[in-house]
């Protein structure tokens, strides 16, 4: 059950030009430790075991560069990880802006 103490995070990948930059943004915004592995498995582990919950996460991906547009498939994979975590744990409200 979600409470009023929902922590809000905004992940805007619109200007990211490479995958590492996306993971750095995730690490910074979600306040993940330095040892965050910057891959999908590490993302799952972080969402489900490290980051503060309950949380409202807004993911924005409106590519501003050709390089960002080329990351669409990777961003979709990242969004899928967040969706699966939200469905499984119920303490994440997920908003997607594309």
C-alpha cells in the first residue's frame, strides 16, 4: 500500500547520447551506491533492494539528438525493468512520457 511518503524521482533520458550516460543518470537520481553495476540486472537489484520505496518514478524519453534516438531500444528495456518491478512489488508508481 502506497502512503503519502512517496518519494518522487524524475529520470529524463531525452538528451542522453550513450547507454552509460543513462545508467549514470539512474544512479544519480535514484541515489544508488557507487558499486551500481550499470546494467539491467543491477538495475533490477537496485530497484527491488536498494532504492527508497515507496516511490513515484517518472521516466521521460523524448530524444533530442540522433544519438539519443538510437538508444530507443535500450531505453525500452530499462522501462520494462521498471514496469516489472512496479508490477511485482506494488510500491512503485511508474509514469512514462514518450
